[in-house]
C-alpha cells in the first residue's frame, strides 16, 4: 500500500485537521505527518506535490486542501 502525506505547519487549525483526518482514515493506510514548521527543507517537496496551503493531505498524486491554515508561500 502506498504512503500518504499530511503536511501542516503546527497551527491549531492544522493540528485539529490532522487529528480528525487520521481518525477517519483506514488504519492500514500509512500516513506520514510532515510538520513544515519543523522541517522547512520539505517545503519544496510539498510544492512539487501540489500543496498550495496547509493543512493538506496528499495521496496517489491527489491533493486535498483542508480548511486554510497558511499559504505555502507564508512558510518559506
């Protein structure tokens, strides 16, 4: 099974979305949580995946932008 990624910046909106989303997903799906505030070197990776804002969930080359915590440009 492929790995999904959940990108966030650590804000309250992002943390809430992370908790809600992970509780809704099948536990068999491996989800890597990427905190871009703590791992800014991964911002380019998120952009290449199509992330425009966080929180965002990426799986099978599809991006789901959840709510709006911060623009990816604001994290640079």
